[in-house]
């Protein structure tokens, strides 16, 4: 796969050239077509969504989570200090609390 995180994303989206650098370059040139913001998906009606991440995420910048949380409705964003991707390991308790609150609110 090669080329670090960008290589992993390029591979995920089907860019599998024989040269990892070429795959990453093509992915980078075409990546905007995968944008949920540009496609309007984030503004569509949606169910309740929890976005949880650590400030030190090395996979997706925290700005990506903020963009999702600030477009459309029904989104809750939890940012966990200096933790990595998805705020692990501290995020699990937060996720369980959020689910409990959503379920309790739904039964009222």
C-alpha cells in the first residue's frame, strides 16, 4: 500500500496502481469527489449522529469532524483532549453515555 495514511486512504477508495506514489497522487487529485460537504450530504435530513474524536487524530484532522458537526442538524460533537483517532481509549464511556441519553430521550 505504501505512502502512510494517504496510501491507506487511496487504497480504500480503489486507487491501486503499481506505484504507491502514483496511487496517492491520483487519489489526491480526485479526492474532492468523496467530499460529503461538497456533495451536499451533510445538509440532508439525518438521524442523530455522534462525532467523537481526539484532538491528536493522525488519520483525519479534527477540522473534518468540526465541518461535519457544523453542517446540517442532529449532530453532537465530542472532542477529547490530546487523544488519538476516535479519542481512544477514553471515548468508549462517552459513547455509552451518549447512547443511554439518546435512548432515554426517545422514550419520553
